[in-house]
């Protein structure tokens, strides 16, 4: 051991080495001067290199140069981002964080880049670090809330609040361990709850794996807090990458998992279990009558599943997956070609399509109508590796379903029963009080096809790529098969085909097989929200009216100016056209609607080639001159420069901004975009919309509480989990269908906030609103929505039944008890497009901050 009290040798020389070096000082001084000059001339890359040199050689300048260094870093990485030099961008941030490891602004900015690139786990880590350094940093907090919705999905809270589900899993694991399964692997551990159940039941060895970095770190915290960190080994990896003895010392006797989604196989459980049986699990029990020690054989919980389905009619599903209107804002859609959502199931795998989406049938606005009785689509035994391996090669099974009610076929709804063991099971059915949604297989090609009680619907079930695929392929009517993918009526694509003569109807359907061969060559895919937007008749009609009014006013002004100058211009001259820019996100027809009014040159922000082709076809069919529709992204270098003048000589007559996200939140940087847009308008020009009014209501909703955080003071199955998972609680619940939310209204709706996009002086950052309770109860949340004013008279509501938008709700951290007649004071704040609300009972102490 070194002599700690001994005086260090060569002390004088050590001190001498720390004396100032004139050459170094000269280099630092000249580099600092060069950095500032480069910054002034906007040569950010060179400035960044000079700052790195200065701050590495002379850390004493860190405080002095911090702000300039940040500014240089952000500008330089913006340039790198715009030219696709992503690795260089992240290298710059890594170098910056070596110099300033505790700089919350740099951490937050790097997190934003990571999130945009799809690295959500890593982004969350940076936002979380920034918040720990500065808990009141609003940008990091809002970013963390946004990423938290991706990383810890809301079903984690529902699942942990589902006491029945938790108890059944615990009992099945306990029974297996007590019968001899002493070594356990928890695949996709999440919070670690199933692994802890195994350890609590007496398992000698417990291993767990988790792919998500966020959930892995969370599970480690939870296991440590429950005193099991020495007895449960958690691995940050896919189970498919695990090997014996590299990752676990030997094969285990029990695998527990809940890596299932609403479509059962979508989380990869089949592939995971095949790998586990071959590499991680002991061999299964060979026969029912053959006795073997449980510790010498392997098994899986859940043991298997049964999949059920039924055909349904549902307008809400229909309008999100296929075109239901023949006209959009005065534009005929006949020339659009085939438009459909990316959710489409066929027996053959297609990487561009998702086979199903998910919905909670019990919460769909407008409800649904069952057209068949529930049927069994599939049985699967997770303890039979041969059955698992044969699933993908299994021949598609045809099932004939008697139609029980007349209705339009919109989708197949699918759910399952998860058999934990021989005695216990969980159901995800639409009538169950469960944390699960159902899988929805929309039907695209049966527009107008009415199923009738005498029909039989033919459904094919397959698992070609380990995804469960259900396809409605045909209808058996009068002894003849009518193939649904050939059933479109080319003359009347928007109307149901009905014929009082069954034979004539059958002949007509068969004739469509011959005439529909070339109907799908003009095919374009739209997101589900984009399809619902196209089907929103009121939205487009109101935009059409507001645009017509503005264009008429500007034409009159232009004509008056022309008469006053005595100069007649050629109406075909593009320099005299009114210029309209639509910067809506995704697919939008608003630019085309503007151009259809004549004397308008419209610019669309539609980016995808196939979608641009749709607009061109519609323009031709509406007799809009080709030169009157252009695609704006072809004229700008990158999306960050979207808002600029159409040309050096021109300003915009109208700029259409996309203000509200489909999830129910105000779009980020909306007010900054509006501020820039106002500077680009000609005299008399307008931003659409001109104003957004936020409305809300006080409600009591246990559902929102259960979906937002683990509730109650009692531990979950005796484990301390809530404080850790609840770190990912977010104050605003999004993608809400307010019309079907289980809640009690405690007030009338009130105006909460106004955002004026045309008049900056009318805006504010916070507002106090007094609301009177109309009923007694606990205020748990404040759902909110928007009235979007295109002008002073014309508006659309995000709460209307045919809206393509969902709603959002602020969930209070602590419910507020009120009696009828009580007054509640709400403080509503807007920070960078994010709304926050706090509630205070008048004449009462203690404010519930949100």
C-alpha cells in the first residue's frame, strides 16, 4: 500500500508544469477571435471547431463562451441535418457534452434530434437528464411528456391497474413454481412484475430480458426497490439473441411472457417461443401419461390461446380506411383513383401494409353492429414447438360464417382468450372490462356491399409471416361466390349496390369481375387520419366557403386597382394570379380547392409522389390549368424553409396552416409559424385559420385516471412499482374520444383560451377562467377541444361527430372535490403550443398544479 502521508517527490517541478504557456495562450486567444469572426460571417462549422479548441485548451473560458458555443452548435447541426450528415451531427453533440456534460439545453437539443430520427429510448434519456438538472425547464419537460407516450405506452398503466389480470398471472406462476419449475425466464419483462412473482413464489433462479432501454432501466429500479436485485438478473437484450451459457448458465424450466398485442402475434411471440424452445427452455413434457419431474421439463405461461372474430358494420372504422364521399369541397373524386389506408390484410405478406389496426370496440363513436356471430379463428398451443414452427406454413383455412344481420361489411374484429394454464385464462373480448383493445381488419374493397341474413361470408385465416391474417374473400349468395375484391361498382363507387331481383344482382356482381380488372392501377395510400380528413365533408365545405369569400374580396380589390391604373392585364398572366400556400401536414386537397375558384396559383405541400399524382389527376378532371398547381417542396431546399415568399416580387394571398394534431394537441411552433406567415401576406391576405378557441369541461372520470397512472396506495401484488412507472405519467391524455368516454360532467363547457393567428397583439400566455360546478363530484380531468375559425363567421369544431381529430384532456394530479354551485378557478397557460391547466377551488387553500 502506498504511503499516504509521504510528501510527493518533485513538487517544485509539478508546480512549474502548471505555469502559463505563452504559445498556448496565443493559440487560445487567436482561436477565440477566429471563432467570433466565423460566427459573425455565419461560417458555423469553422466557428465550432475553433470553440472546441479554445474550450479544450482553456476550460476557464467555459462560462464566458457557453452561450456563443451553444448558438454555434445549434446552427452548425442544423446545417448538418439539412444535408443529411447525421453521424457528424451526433459527433458534434457528443463533443459538446464532453465539454458541458451538465448542460440541460444541449442535452435537450440532442434529445430532440434523437427523437426526430426515431431513437426514442435515447431521446428520453437526454430529456430525463435535462429535467434532473433543471426540473423547471419547460422545453425538456414538454419533450419528456411527448416521448413518454411512446416509451411507456398507456396500456402499462391500465395493465398494472387491472387487478384481475395481475392476480391470474400471479396464481398461474405460483402454481408452476410450486410444482417444480425452479428456474424462470421472463421474456419482455416490462416493469419486472412477472419475474418478481416467480421469485416471490420460490423460484431458485429468475432471469429476465427487456429490449427497450427505458423499460430495462425501469425494471432494474423496481427490482432493486423490492430487494430482489441480487436474485433476479435482468438483461438488456432480445430473447432471440440470448444463448446458454453466455447469457444464462443453463436452460430454464419456465418461460413467462406477455409479449402479445391485440392481434396476438404482433409482438413476435411465435418467433420468441420457437427460439426459446430450441435454445433456452428445457424440453417439454413428452406425453400426458408419462411422468417427468417438472424441474427436468420446460413449459410456457401462457400455455396457449384461442382467437375469435366477427364481421362488423361500423361507420367510424369505414371512414378511416376508405373513401366514403364522392365530392370533397366541390371537387369530384371520380378521377382520384383508388385511395386506401395502409391497413390492409391479404394472404400474402406485404411490407408496405399493416395487416390490422387496433380499436376498443366499446368506445368507438357511433358504436358498431355485429353482422355474424363470433367464430373461432385459431387455436394455438405455446407448449408445442412443432405446432409453433408449422404455423407459418399452415394452409390458409376457409371459414363460412352465416350472416345474422343486414349491414355493410366494414371490418373483421378479432380478440383472443389467453390460456395461462389448464384452469385460468384472460379474455380480450369487446364486452370484457379489460386493458386490451381488439384487432381490426378493415375491408377496403366492399364499398356499398350489403351483407344479408341469407348470405355466408367466407373468411380466410392464415399466418404466413407469423402475423395473424384474416381476409374477407367472398360472399356465398344463392349458391354463387361473389369475390369481394372484385365487387366495386365502377359506375357508382360511392353507393351501395342493391337490386330487388336476386338473380339480376348476382349477374351484376359477376359482371363486375370483368369490368374491374383495371380499377386499381391508380392506387395511392393515405394514413388513416388522412383518409378520415378526406371524409370530413363539413371541414372541406367550410374551407371552400371561406376561401371563396377571400378570393372574391381580393379579386374585387385587384379589379379596382386595375381600373384605377387604367392598365388592363391578361388574365392568363401568372404574375397577376392570387397566390395560395397550403402547408398542411400530409395529404391535403385545400390547395386544389383554392385553385378551383379560378385566378389562383396554388402551392401544395404534399410530398409523396403518388399523392402528388392524385392531385394532378383531380386538377385535370376539374379543368384546373396545370401551371396553376405546384408542389412547394420542389421550390424550397428543406422543410424548415417552408414559409417564405413565393417569389421576389410576390406575397401570398392566403397561407393555410395545419394547427391541430390528430391526437388533439396544438401543433408545435404554431404561433412562431403564424408570426412568420403574417409577414408574407399581401395587403388583405389571410392566414387560415385566423383564430383558434379552446373549449373545455370539468369531468369525473376514473377511466382517465386508470390510463394515466398506477392508482391507489396499495402495492401491486405486494410489489412497489407505482412510484417508478408513475415517473412516466403525463399530464395531458391524447387520442381521446370524448363522446364515448365514461365520465360524469361536472360543469357546462367553457371557453378556456384564444389563439389569434392574425393579430399578435390579441394573444396572451396565461388566462384565469372561473367555472361553476353543476354537479357534486371529484374533478379528475378537463377534456378540451377547439373551435377553429377560418374567418369571423365560418368555423369547424374538432368535437364534431365527423371530425378527423381526436380530443385531449388534462388529468389532475390530485382530484378536486366540488359541490354543485362551487366555483373553480382554472389557470390556463400556453407555452410553445403546449397547454397546461391548474385548478383551484375558490375560497380554499391548496392549488392542484398541472
